[in-house]
C-alpha cells in the first residue's frame, strides 16, 4: 500500500566537514555500508521498492552507488572478493531509484515538496538517512509504521523520548496516548526552546505522509530558521486529527552528529554486522 519512499538527501552535512566537502553525508559509512544504504534496506524491509531521492549539487556518488560499476564487476568477477557486492547488487535488482534535485536549500518541508514529482498522489514514506534505526523483533521502523498505516490511514511520525535538554534539536509533539505507544497528535513545534516544548517526545526521521501534505506545503510559510518545516505542515493535518505519533520499537542513532555516528558504529560492530 505504501509503495514509495522519499529520501531528502540534499543537505550539506556541515557537522562532518571536512569529510563531507566532496562527499555526500549520506555516503558516510557505518562499518562498510553508507548511511543511505541502511535506509534503502529499511524501506525494502517494509515492502517498498521505489526509492525517490531528493539530491542536490555534489551528490552524484549516491546515484553511482545504486548502479552497476562495470569496471569493478569485471575486476572482481570470479575472485574471492565477489561476495562484497552481493548485498548491494541484490538491492539494485529489487528497487528502482529516481532522483530530482533541490536547487535551493529551503528546509525539510521544501525538500519533501521538491519530491512531489517523484511521488505523485499517493501516501508515501520519508526516511532521513542520518537517523539510523535498528528495529527490534525483526521488523524495521518503517515496516512497523507501514503496518500502523493500514489501521489509521493518516500521516504518522515516529517519536522517541529524549532528555529534556535536547528537545531544541527536534520537532516535538503534544499528544494523547490512544493505545500503548500510539498517540493522536494535537500540537507540534519545530525545535522549541526547553521552556516552550510541549513534551519530550521528539520526532525522528521516519514519516508516513498522506499526499495532501504537498498542497499544505505549497502554502507553508518559512518557520524555524527561515526554512519551510515539515513539522509546520504536519501541524495543519494534526489540527484535523490526522496525525498519529508512534513510539517505535528499536534503537535510533543520530548519525548527523559525531557522537551518534561513533555510537552507531560501535553498536553495529559489536553485533557482528559488516
Ligand atoms: C528534522 C526535522 C525535525 C526532526 C528531525 C529528526 O530536523 O525538522 O522535526 O525532529 O529531522 O532527525 P533536522 O535534524 O534535519 O534539523
């Protein structure tokens, strides 16, 4: 039912400079896999095979990653190293990838609106690759959310409790719990100051959005930091009772920060992932 996943991937990754000077931040590897590949795998795990990637200047490595490298294939064919490519080859076979460029960086809401041309008029998932998630119980976070969509049929945001002093890094919700771990959202604020935060329930980079969000985004005024915020557009849906927040099962690492990135690397390494 959810067939497409949008990956906003136009951001500069300033927190990882100089590593991200000539390389997209989405290509930073946790062990041997780039962040965006983890994201694509999570989407596939949720039954999604159409990847819609919003890129920008300097992001061509992402397109090359999800394509065949004939030179490399030729070099390692029949050697003991061939298995290194098995996983990525499998992904490329199972998925289609389409790209559009965000010409100006005007915020996450604007990036999502830029992706409309790849999504069309259907509900879709959004995955921010720098939030690296490891779902528990064998189901990825998107997969858990897609299941929830089948019941609620409205926009869904993934949330997690964060320490109070960190709320200003996130979109934060006010909501009433309607089932264990599932909330009806009635307010949301992008990166509030500690004293203005309605709770410590923070939105993390997984969304399911209904396509009316595009219409809303078209008229959403720049908000926090002068950017068009998805949180502000979602608030309009929330006022009509049409946003669910889901406290996902699993762990999430903020790979947009060096600390989170190191934590993720150690966690995946200890788990024997390669
Ligand atoms: C974005 C969203 C924010 C959300 C966060 C999750 O912020 O605007 O609401 O909480 O992703 O990672 P960013 O981290 O891109 O500044």
